[in-house]
């Protein structure tokens, strides 16, 4: 009976791949985030919130929906929203459906900041990330990301 026993820990080769992946992509993320801040004075958190609001119906979301959409804890989001509200990028208003909840609304200033940041941010993604790979390698990365999301029971993303 040829059953093979699965290892409970990674091999040294698997561990090396894991470390290379994590360490490299942390550097990639940091470089893209630094470019975003340099080009637009927005943090990656600012950008994620502005992106979600810009894509939402009426450029507004309940704070609980926003937290779920960007996969953040509500406490982390609350601090982020406070900083962004102070800068005039968004406003919070009472939610008509639930007096305990709040709606987060993209302001005109927030929409302007988001629009101004998008092209430089996309250029940074292309230069730092996309340009490192052949089209075939990029497709394989997409497949690997989809496999990981499936393994983690996360929703499928393009």
C-alpha cells in the first residue's frame, strides 16, 4: 500500500520559497506605498478607503460595510476614518437605517485626491511589480493568488 504521509512542516526548500516570497513582497509593497505617499501624500490606508468609497453606490458606505470590504477590523478603520475626516477627504454622517451606525461619504476633496493619485499609483504598480515579470509569469502569479484565496476560503478576486 503506497500511501504517502504528508509532512506537517515545510521542507527547507518550501521554507526558502516562503521566506523569499514574504520578504520580497514586503519590499514591493513598501516601495509602492512610498511612491503613493511621495506622489499624492496619501497612505495606502487612505487609498484603500478612497477606492472603496469611489466604487460604492453614491460614493458612500456604512462603516461596517466599508470595514468588511477592505478586510479591516472596525477599530482600525475608525482611527483611519478620523484622520481622513480631519483632512476633509470624507465625512461621517448618521445612518438613516440604523441610528447606531454611520455612513462614510466621500467628499469632493477626497474624490479629487483619489483621482489625482490614481495614475501615479498605477504607474508605480507597473514599474515596481508588473514590469518584473513576463506575461506568462504574471499569469502564473494570478493563478497562484487564486489558488491561495481558494485555499483560505476567500472570495474570488480578479
